[in-house]
């Protein structure tokens, strides 16, 4: 009990009730009530009290059975018991550990899992589970960091989703303090569950755009890092760079670059590099295939471009992905690389140069 713990730790540090009251800026009568169990401190005082006694809030609130929680966590991951049995055990543990983040978080997850696995809930039981989950979320979010709040909102949104309350789930997701990527993924999951496939594609695609800008640049930076070692192992490093650009090329094609200047720009970079490799391997037809793709992308990227014009997410504001246009000079320079000498006299190559001249 809190009253017993409070009295025990107060005496351990050798403080009187009056001294504690003065340090916490409350009345001695309030402190007396805490020790007799006729009153409890405001939740905002739990951390100051714990710091005053040199203990954790878990210790102050009676959280001493680490072994019991560890056993439950092991059972949670191994699924040795039903979700309901584990839920009830965590509820019992919560009674003596009302602010423990691990317990509250497990209960939120278990609520969502029960709503999925147990189909026999009537409306009253379902409402009671959802209401309890909302209480767990409130306790978890009080004074917590952004990352904790984001995780909590996400789990609560799952509870709403599996309870069939899609409107509340959507509102919860939109209030997330986390990244657009997280929101779009969760909204995509919700749309998929509701059967709104087209919206789901839009949300997932937007989350890909938010992530891929960093991913693709990092892939190319890895290739550039390898290029600094050319003098040491020219053949080995070049092979590694070819492998990296092939990964980038396949990734973009898997996503689909249509309507995305950002992805089109990266596709141009990968295509021209793979065209070089094809020429070195004497696979000239394959090289022209890559060059056709490069020229098509470069043509579309003339002038100032941005992804602001076509919002993907039907709810969230579009995040612009600024893309530097590929200049005619840059395209000519890439086609002038010595690697392309074996195919330079082909009429198809001459058409590339002629096409550049027609660009505005």
C-alpha cells in the first residue's frame, strides 16, 4: 500500500512529517493523511516524493515484484496462456503498480489482441474493454515523452480499429505527435481493414515517399564512399558500386516512379550507371535499354519540379520533395563518359544527343 511505503521511506531518510510537508510545499495534515491512508497525494507529487526519498516511483507505489512481471512478460511473448488469462493477471498486478509503463503498455496491446481473437464479445463487454484501454492510455501519456505518447496513441488506435470504431481510430491517428511516416502507415492499415483499398494505396505510397528520399540518398552515398577507394581496388570497388545501383534500380521499379520527380531523379542516376556496366559487359542492347530509361526520365525532369502538385495522402498535407532539375549540360556530360565509346557511333546514341538539343 502507498501509505505504508510512504511512512517506511520517510523514516528511512530520517525526516518528520513536517519536514516532508515543507519540502513538498503541502500541509502537515496532508502528509499525515497520506500515511494513514485517508488521503493520497496528487499524481504530480509522485516524482518529487520519490526523489525526496531517493527511490523510484515504482518503489514508492509498491512495485517490488520484478520477478512476477518478468514471468508475465515471458508468457506474453511465448503465448503460453490465452490473451484473457494474461490480461487478468496484468490487471491484478496493476492494482499495486498503477503507473507502471510496462504493465499499462501490455494491457493496451492485450486489449487489441483480445478484440481480434475473441469474437464473442457483446456490445457492453466491448465498450468496457475500450473504456479501460482509454484509461490505460491516459495514465501512460501523463507527462511522458513524445515517443511514449506516439506508441500509446498507436496502440489505442489499434483498439478502436479492432473494436470497429474506425472514426475514433482515425481521429486518434491524426493526433499522433510522431512522424508523417508513422501516421500514413497507420492510416493505411485502417483503410485496408475498412476495405478502402485505393485510400490504403495512397497512404502507403505517401509513407514510402517520406522514407525513400533518405533511403535512396544513403544508397548512393554508399556508392560514393566506395568510389574513394578506386585507386586501391578498382575492379572490386566498381563491382560493388554496380551492385548498389542495381539494388536502387530494382527498388524504384518495385515502388513505381510514375508521377514522382524524386523517384524519377534517382532512377536516372541508377539507369545511367547500369548502362555503363552493360557496355563494359558487352551487353549493348541492355545498355540502350537503360539509356532509353535515363533519357526519358531526364526529359521529364527538365525545369523546376516538385511533388507538391500531386498530393498522395487524402488526409495529411502533402510534404514537398524538392528535386533539382537535371540540366541539359549534365545529361550531355554523362553521355560523354568514356565508358560509352563502344556504342557512340550507333545511330541511337546520336539520337540522344539530338534530343537534348530540342529541350527548352
